């Protein structure tokens, strides 16, 4: 009897203690379930699907003609050289590996660029393109004296919005793509620039616009540059596809270099994810063009403080690979040949897709499949049609109708054409 009483008391105490612990540690009860990522979430869904014909054409990652991930042979060679050097694993400097930063700036601006000759560029290693944009966002939030608004093209890479929001900037859009004509809405773009408040920030994709594959012409870039200057806008270029369109690194950087020649003090995000296929290595660079070497020193000091607080210093391996390739004439030549190979395979898949759609009997106009540039095709499919492609054909793509042509192979392009025709006829 006595023992029973004690046990009851102990039990009660335990419950009380447990309840009080529970009460104080219910920290996350108001955390709501977030939606899957609109791009990377597709891979999660794709991985769960067991259908033999399933296709993941949602994520912008280059695959070989059999749909397998492709490691560039120049990357394999660079890795062999690095392995042979038995390098240490010490921390990189806060701003990253100096040689990598130099080579990245040369790649973007050209070795003879006046900004490099006069040390006007502050180029730091970044955690890939996303990290470069995020660092740029933090720099703008903290130091840009103008408005904290960043203007993005209406239709842009989906992650631009959360990256800049997370940086504390306000997002507005400018007209870019005309869905009727499937071309650049140049008049709308110029009109919107004309209406922007002075000293705002405007983001451009310098080549292979994601998701539309529609870029301004050289003449249009010149006009844009003049309009931007009239409004004293700060230009942030997000260059994710240099070399991916033509295989010519200089040609694909033409818009960035035009702005440099016209004395714009731009910001630039670069990534080696696509162009060297270094997706998972998370390697990129961020540049601020300044007005003097002294200003450059001050800007670098503040970037280092921001980096230190965000991730301390960047990883080594991807930077070492890119540096080996960029500093060797032989490997750079091999790299550009391999870039050309990737660009050509994408163009040939575009042609096969269009032919396939015609063979299926589609009477729609599919010219844009061929005319758009870069990794993506902005098909014009609506969310309902996209849903049907996924449900009926096990094809995963973004609800905005964007497909990564670079992830389609000769073995499944006809299946894709058949499926697209079925949902659009
Ligand atoms: N900027 C643009 C225009 C991009 O398309 C991408 C990647 C990035 C920056 C960032 O690339 P990093 O991998 O951080 O270097 N866009 C791809 C990749 C998947 C994703 O959304 O991250 C895409 O599918 O749009």
C-alpha cells in the first residue's frame, strides 16, 4: 500500500516534469510547413518516381547525350594535376584564392581591360553564383547610398527573388519578355528604365537569359547602357553562362565589356557551375568595379567583413580546379573546345525537338525552340499542360514551362516531343 502510494507520487512528478519541459521547449510549434523549392524540389519528386521513361528537365544542369551527368575532361585533368601537387587543406584567405580571383576577373573583362590594369576591380571568391548574388545583396544593403530597390527583369531566374529579399532589398520588376511575340519587349524595357528613380539597382542577365533564352542585341545593349547612365543606375550583371552560347568566351562577355568600356561601375556575379560543370563544387566570384585603387581597398575590406560573418572563408577545391584550367593555355583551349561541344549538343537537341513536334503533327509555331539561346527553352506551356506532362508522362519541369534542353538526350527527345504534342494539341 505504502509502496503503491510512493509510485503514484513519483509518476505524477514525472508527468509534471515532462509537461513543464515540453512547455518550455515548444519552440517550433508555429513553424509552418514550407513549399518545396520550385526548381530543386523537382529533383526530389523525380527521384521518387520509378517510371522507366521519367525525365528531369527542370534543373539547369548539363547532361551527356544519354542523360548522364557530365564531368568535363579538362576538369578531370585539372584534378589530376591538383592531386599530384599534394596541396594542404589550410583555410583559404577570407576573399578566396588570389590567383583564382585574378583569373576570374580576366575571364569576365578580358586580360587587357583597363579596370584590371588600373586595379579598379575588387574580385572575391564566392560560394558559386548564388553566393555571389547573396554577397552582392549584403553589400548593397549595407553600403549602397541609393535606394534599396533592385529591379529584376519580369521573368528571371526564380531564385533571384528570395536571394535579394533575404538580403533585405526591395524587389521591383521591369518589362523584359513579351509572351505574345516571344521576343524581348525592348520598348517596355526602355520605358521602365525611364521611369525608375535615380540611383537604383538594376539586374541584367548578360547572356542566355534564364528562363527565356532571349537576349538584347548589341545595338540594344548600347541603348540600354545610355538609358541606364542617364538614370544613374547601378548595374548588377549575373553572368552564369559565359561561353555556353557560342563557345566563345569573349563573344559571350560582350555586354559586360561594353558596360565597362562605357565606364559603368558595375557589380558582377560569376559562376563556374554551368560553364565548367562544377555545380556541386560551389565555385563563383563576385566583383565590384570601383573608381580608384584606394576605393577598391576600402570596398575589399568591407566585403571581407561581410564574408567573415556569413561563412568565414570559401572552399578550396573548386577554386583550384578553375584556376588550373584558366591559367594554362592548353587547358583553356581544351575547355573552350568542350564548351563548344556542349553548346552544339544543345543546339542539335533544339532542332531534334522541333522536328519531333512537327513529325507528331503539331501545327503550333515552335520556331522559338530554335531561336532561344543557352540552356533553356521557354516553351510557352501553361501550368495545366505542365501538370499533365508530369502526371501522364513522368516529365518534371518548372510550372512556368521552362525546360532545360541541356538535360535532354537523343534517346528521349522524341518521347519529349510526343508528350508535348499530346498536352498541347
Ligand atoms: N544565376 C542564374 C541566372 C542561374 O541560372 C543560376 C543557376 C545561378 C545564378 C546560380 O547558380 P549556382 O549553382 O549557384 O552557381 N540556375 C539553375 C540551377 C538550379 C538552381 O536553381 O539553383 C537553374 O536551373 O535555373
